[in-house]
């Protein structure tokens, strides 16, 4: 896969671990979350790029993910992947959720319509 990978939820426990491992292995994921102050505090010491946007604001969300190849969602609660993040990912090659109950990874063409869980 070419392009950047964005980690949403980078200020939580799982997101911070992903960021640390990413940097230790020489990767440069883009870290993201709701609070610019909190995301910057995680990203700056690691030398990783970051951005902040709220999943509740569709305009911010679209702008936040428009130039990435994949999103790894580490934002909780982990009951199920946040539809607000998955829905605008139409132009991405992959969307990955770190939900421990049901890990999801979908690959589709940019023109393919997303399917809800349980649909064929």
C-alpha cells in the first residue's frame, strides 16, 4: 500500500502504543484525535505528524482523512467500530479498527459502496 496511514484515537492507551511502535519501527503514521492539544502532546516527542478533528463534524472528518490511504481506528469505546469514521472512508484503500470484539479490515476500490456489517 502506498500513502499515509492515519491513527485515530492516538491519545488513548492503544493509540499511544501504536504510535510508539510505529516510530520505533521507522514508520511515520499520522496521529489524530479530537483534541489538538492532546494529539500534539503524543506526536511531538515522537516526531510524528498529527491532526485533530471531531468525528461528529462531517466536514472536519472528510478533510481529516481525505489524503490518507488507510485509517486505523484506536478510538474507544471498543464495542463496535465507529460508523462516523468508516462511512466517509469511501476514497480510501483500507479502514482498520482495533476493536477487540471484532477486528475489521476492509479493502475496496474507491468507487465501491460501503456495506453495513452483516450484509452480503
